[in-house]
C-alpha cells in the first residue's frame, strides 16, 4: 500500500493532501512555510497535520528499509519462499516484521542451536506431530555419545529445547502474547530493602501495582527512574493462565506421550524465552509511549513559554538578586543593548539599603527607565519588595522567571555577545531581555534548561530534540522576525535558514548596514532562491522600501496586492491604512490556479494589521505583599500566582515564596479535567487557595477550585413543610407598594 493511502486513512485526509505534502517536504519546504504559504496545495493542512505526515512517512520509509535488509538476510540463507516473501513485504509494523524474521535472525549459540548441532531436529519434528507411539523408542535412535547425547533424557531434553525456541519465535504466538501483556499486564513496584530513607521521594511506589494500559507517563517514568537509581524493583506481571492455555491450543493436538513432551516444552518456552522477551519488548513499548506523552507535554509548555506576552521595547533596569553577594544591576536600552552595570547591596544592613536606593533612583532618572525586571531566584521577593518601597512613579515593576539564565550566562553565545563581562552581568541582561521579548531571548537557551516539562532528561533525547526544534521553529515563524535587529540565534530558526545562513545575514548586515528591502536578501552570500522562498515571508523590515516588507505577505504575492490597489485606484500603502479601501476588494476576482481563497483571506487579514504580533498583550502582576516564604503560608489563604510548569498530574504555580506549589489535576477546576492544558497554560496568571503546607518537605498544595454557590435550603414550618416563599419579583413589589399608598 502506498504511503499516501496509509497516512490518509490514519489521519482522515485525502490521498492528494498527503502526496502533495510529502512532495513539498521532499523538495525542502519547511513545515511553517507549507502551512502558511501553500494552503491551496495541501487543502489548508495545519502544522500539526503536516508534522504528522512528515513523521509517519519517515516511519514507513524506515520500515521499508528494514524489510529490504530482512529479505536480503533470508535470501542469503537460502530460506526465502514465495509465502515468506509475501509475509515480509506485507508486514504493517516493525514489531510484526521482527516477529516474522526472528526464526531466521542470526543469533548467538542457544540451547536449541546446540541441540540441532547434535542432530535432534528430526526428533523435535516427530514429537510435534504428536503421533501415537513410544517416544522412548523414537529417542533411542538419537543416542550418540560422540554428539553428546549419552542417554534417553538427553535426546528428549534437546528436542524440547528446539520445540521451546520454535514456540517462542512463532509470530502468531508472539502476537497473542503481546496483546495479553499490553491488555492485562501490570507494573509491580517495590522498594529495595534497606533503602527506604534514600528512596523517600518514591514513597508512592514502595508497594505499587497498576495495569500497563492505565499507567500515565509520569508514573511510568518515575518508576523507571527509581529502578535506574537502584531504589526500586520494577517488574511486569501477567497471570500465566491468561497466556498458556492459548499457546496450548495452538501446539498441543493430542493427549499422548508426545503431546506431554510438547506441553513440557511449551511451559519451558514461556518461562525461559517468551515471557522475558515479552517483558523486554513491553518495557520498550511502554517507555516509548511514556516518552511520547512527556515530550508532548514538554513541547506544549515550551510553546506557551516562548509565546508569553512581551513587554516590548522599553528602557529597562534589570536586577539579578542575591543576599550576601549583592544584586547585579544592568541598564538596557529599548533594543536590549547593555548601557551600564553595577552591583547594589540592599540586604546587607541599613547602610547597604540606603546606598542601593540611591543607586536605583539615580539610574532610573539618568536613563529615563520605563520598567524594572527582578529575577525570581534567591532574594527575588525581598529585592522586589525593596524596589517597590522606593515609590518610583511611572515605572513598571515585574518579577521575571530566571530559569536558565545561569545556563545562558555561562554559554558560548553569552561569551561571544559579552566577552568583557562576567556571568553575573550576562545573567542580569538575560533576565531583562526575556521580559522585553521572551521568544528572542529564550531561543538562546537549551529548552531543557528553562524549567518546564517532566522527566525531560529521562526520555529519548533524539525525539525530544526533534520535538523541541519543531516547537521553537513554529513559534519563531508564527511571530515573525525583525530582519535588521534579530540575533543570529533567532534567525537560525527562521524557515529555510539555519545557523550558517543566519551568520551570513548578520555578517552582511554588519558590512552593509540595515536591509532596505526583502529582495536585498538575495545579495547575502550562499542564500539562494530556495532559501529566499522559504524565509522571506517570515522576515520583517520596518520602514522598508516596499510597504509589504513589514508584513507577513510573501514577496511572491506583492504583484497581486499591487493589482488589488490599482483596481481600487490607490497605492499599496493606502490599503494598509484605509479599511474602506480594503472593503472594496472582491477576493473572488483574484482566484487563480496558483492562488485560492485561503491565501487571499490571509493576505486581506494581513493588510488590516501588517506584521501584527500574535502574542497576547503584557499585563502587570504582583504577588501578595508580606508572603515571601513558605513559613508565611497558612491553609485557606487565597493568593495570586503564575503557572510555571504543567505536567500530566497538575500544574505548578509560583506564589512568590521561592517554592512552587502544586495544583493537582483534581484541584484545577470544579469539573473533571483529563488534561491540565484544558484549563491552564504556562505563564498564566491564576488565583489559588493554599490547601497544604509541609515545611519539612518544602511542599505546598494549592487549589484553583472556586466555592460553588448553593441555593439555601427552604425554611420549614412546625410541620416540617417548606414555608411559602414571599414573591420577590419586581412586579409584585411594585404592586404591594402601590396598594400601600392608595
């Protein structure tokens, strides 16, 4: 079956949509480009669907490649039959293919291979036929001391080894066993004796069991980590009676002596070969499933963090807080350029506080500061409170999540950008810049270091990196990039560019000054027509030569927009500023073989708000004054907070006490929630109620449930009957009032 047929059936789209998308991907088109600028060709598939097609076609190509290797191996062994060839070619999954290949797969010496070397295959075949007769007589014919078969039991034992391996490698047996393991198998976890104290964080799994099919990814990964750290024993348990009778029906055909030998081989096959093999396979499969779910959650969190509302271009004072070592303070201009840096010591006594206050006020006045960013790490709340008490008017004060700032400050990127400054200055700059534009700053940091996700270091790192790269690319291109100010790190994620071309663009910009038009990109060394096609629509040039250079309209459609302007007797610039002119445009007039209504609607929407940033508007947020540490918390307190991380089991919320609290899945809403992302997102501002405070374990329990309004129970008379409720509608009140004044 052709790839497009398989994928179209799986995704519920047409063969044409799949085949066209595969063709575009094979030609080098990127997912954002296809989703945005090739809607007519794909039937308006979105990025998720296009990504699914890309990943699935790669799986199918890998499967075909493996089939070729299997066919070659079996052919070289001289064992390929027409029937076997058809089975191999029609295998729909890698697991089925490997089951078919298993009997022919070269392997190290086994008990069965040793028995075959002793010439016992014919005896095994005879036993499998389960004909009536004395098996002792059959086996005596194979006693041969030179071959190591010295007695009757040696012959029968060797034959059973051959039968056991044959059963364990039977594709039908493996398929049935796999289904039972997946449907009815259980994870069984217990603590390693004597390691109870060291394993305290895994206390929930000291005596734990649950069905494989029900186990969520976070529990699977937690148990596996506990096993890896040698703190937990983890087993896969399946009731033998769920599998052995099925295999018995497949292989035991009689009730004679030969059948008894086959049954013994069957039981040995299950315990020694099939069960361990299935356990290993199921461990891999459940690990893959857990990885996929954890990666999905992580990628969703990263997307929300990258697309957090930017403060925008403001003159900024950024503070990386600290107690004894002081607070590193930097001044950034509206473009994020470092202008000045110093250190203040507001937490080292009255003298240090007074001097720090004087310094901050001076810097604010000197640089006409519009906003102050304070990192939320050690001494963050105390520093925020110090700045707030200064009473500086007209300046926005914001606490910024500084996760990963230290990683950036010690990176090659930071050293290249600030070779003459130490890590403390670089960290403060990063805190300030991520307030201005989270996306532009966070792309410089490995996503695994920015404080979101669950067990990200335990999952398949290659798959994780692919998912994160996809996410960052999607976010960067969704927002668009200012060509004349973007760093090479941001440019590298633009559709069609990459690190090499990004560096070439920066070099060209430094040598020739700002780009004046998108078409000037073609002068950048090694940036060819294909890269220009993929990248141009996602790059913005403010005040460029062409009015559309600041928009998401692709250069390939400039002529079309110019025709629209001509048809309403105006210029392109007029279309961008005049809504009445845009209303005169009849889109159907411009439909052609190359351009359809999806693209035309996108163009018209872009003309109304050229280069619009799709991110939300920035909103100020303040933690509750006087609540700075876990010791300040009391059960029942209602506090504002910011969602910092989302997992399958709930959301973590920063309430300003240096320790995030957990809103468990069951406490996210008054209704049932299957996925936390249904109700919260990273960086969302929420109101929570403190439900538990455990200072010893530094754990905080929170709830986002609201108090449900209940109708009061009706008052009752002496006979316990509901009293007649007085009429409360406005008409009855007016009637009663009117009668009083007659």
